[in-house]
């Protein structure tokens, strides 16, 4: 699990927007878990922005030490945990539960499946077309391998628009002012 495959498929920006340069320890303490190393590399090299003009990966802010990121994770887990009480879907901090890392412009949500050590976490997508866990799709790959495979067309999901990779910027930094 390294970021190398993603770097080959999607070149990091020369000047990333808000790359995370802080310490991960306080974020991981607030979340109650370490995060995957390839995600940490992504946050440092790519920073905030959108992949394929569709997927936004939430990254911590160096300015607040990642506090807003930790709050966002907690809010998403509580919200989906309350929504999905009638299903077998579990959310962080339940062991093996889904921990969010991003969303799409269409309202889909992207999660890690937190089974095993963080370097082995798989990716899951909740497709906004369904409710209460009906449209959760999992992939047998880690975070950056998932993004690289989407970029190369090796992963296609019903949650993605048919023209996902047509005439798009593969990664566009977010510029916050």
C-alpha cells in the first residue's frame, strides 16, 4: 500500500491547496484510530481538491490541527449510524465499521471499511440512490489503489456518472479564500 500507483495515474498538483503539514497524532487520538499511510501521503501531496471533477476527499487542515476533519468524521458516522439502524451496516467507532473519507458532487459517500490494520482497509461507496445501506458497494483495494483504478477505468461503479473520465481534470486543487 503506497501512493505510487495513484501518482502515476493522477499527477499531484505542483502547488497543492491546503496540504496537510501538521501532526497526525492528535487527529488519530480524536478519531480513536490511526489512519492509512497512503491517505496521509495523499493529504500531504494533493491537499484539498476534487478528483475527476466528481470525488472530494476530505483532508485535515493544518491551521486547525485537523480538528474540523475529526468533527466531520464524527458527524457523518453519527448521522449514518442513526439512518441505518435497521440494517447490518456499522459505522465507526464500531470495530469494522465504515469511516468516511469523502463524498461526491452527487451526494455519494466514500468510506474505509475499518477491518484490520489501517494499511489493509478497503474502500466502500454509499450510492445516494439508496437508503439504509441498500447501496453500499465495497472494493478489494486500499484508498490510493481505489483512486488510481478509478482514474484508469479499472474500477467502474454504478455510483459514477457514465462520462466520469471524459474531458475532466483528473485532480483540481480547491482554492479557499
